[in-house]
C-alpha cells in the first residue's frame, strides 16, 4: 500500500474527528518519519510493513479519542517543539494569548523573574524564557508528572540554567516576589464535563480542567494570593473561559484595588487572558 492510500484510508476511519484529514496526515508524518514536503513528494511510495503497522496503531488510538498530540508526543507552542504526555494538558494555541500579553508589555531584554503557576507541560514558561533571554523562571505544579515533563522541556530547549521547577499547590511553597506571574488554571465547570469532547474529557487530567461549580475556584485562590507574590510594577496574566470575564473582573478589583485590568482576545476573538499590569498603573 502506498503512503497516500494509507492516509486516505486513515482519514475515512477518523470520520468522527472534526479534522480527519489533518489528523491522518499529522499521524502519518510521525509514523513514516516524514516532514510535510517529503510526505507530498513520497506519497506514491510503498509503505514499509513495520511503518504501516505503526500507523495503524496510531489511527486506532485516535479513533478511540486519544488526542493527536499525546499520540505523537509533541505539540508546537510559540514556535517551540514541546513534549507532551498523557494525562498532562495539551497546550493550546489560544494560550499563546498569555505570552503575547507579556511580550507586548515588557522589553525583550528585561531581566524578569517569572512564575508559572500550574505549569503542566511547561509550554508557557518555555515560551516566556524564549521571548525574554535575560529572564529566569520558576514553574510549579501539584502533579509530579507535570513537574517532570516541564523539567524535560526546559532542559531539552536549553532553558535549564535559567529555570527551576517544584511540586507545589499554587503559591503554597512559593517564596519571594516575581516580575511576571502567569497561569492557565482549570476553569471548566464541573457540570460541563459531559459536554466536553471525548479527547479532553477522557484523556486529560481532570485536575487541570475542572474548578468547581462555576469554574472559578482556582482563580479565587490565585487572585487572593497573587498580591503577596507580585513585585512592585509587576504583571499578572491568567487565562479564563467563555462567559467568565465579569466574575474575573470582580475578583481582580478586590485583589488589586485601583489597578487596571484588561482582557486580551484569543485567535478566535474571544476574551481569553486577563491582565493586571501594576507597572502601567504606577506610571
């Protein structure tokens, strides 16, 4: 069977996916060891039996709902090759809104001290250390698997000497103050579990997804403790979900009286990241 024929058959088997053709091609690149250009150029090549079997296993996993990123073990984020592993949350492109918010507000040469709360794969921390080459960073997560994954990504991408990672429940074991604090905390309502896509509901860590009846339990903790850990003139950026902006605004006003809060939109134009810039307030 040719590679092209295998991809067509795989796409047909993935009809339940919202992106069957894309999924089939991404998995084909991983299975056959090809990039985009060679996948096109060598599409009429007869696939090796072992590679074809590997591809079939990958397609079966995807048909069962497993995220593509978990199957291939990689996800691009901020142009970085981030290792991902189940059940750690797969970094989404919309979360780059957090990085963009920091980049727009701080000089690239600033010697920032950065804290990433609930670091997961470490995608946010890696992206920020890439954007700010003089910065140092700390990542914390309550999940030991996430801490190990973040550590691997930081080391592999060359940020090991400018970073550290620890097992910690939000601010519980965090010392000192930081110029930039970022977080993509859980914000899905527990009652919404059954309406989530299977690849999210059944394959990603519930602790990184759900946060109480209104989805804001984690945000209440973060907003309450952030003022004690943010440096003078510091920046706090946190992700939130659809329909939560009014409540986030209220939490921010109580946590940072007099500070200006602003929502930043994601790639779809939806409010996604809430920004509190104490540097702008103090100017």
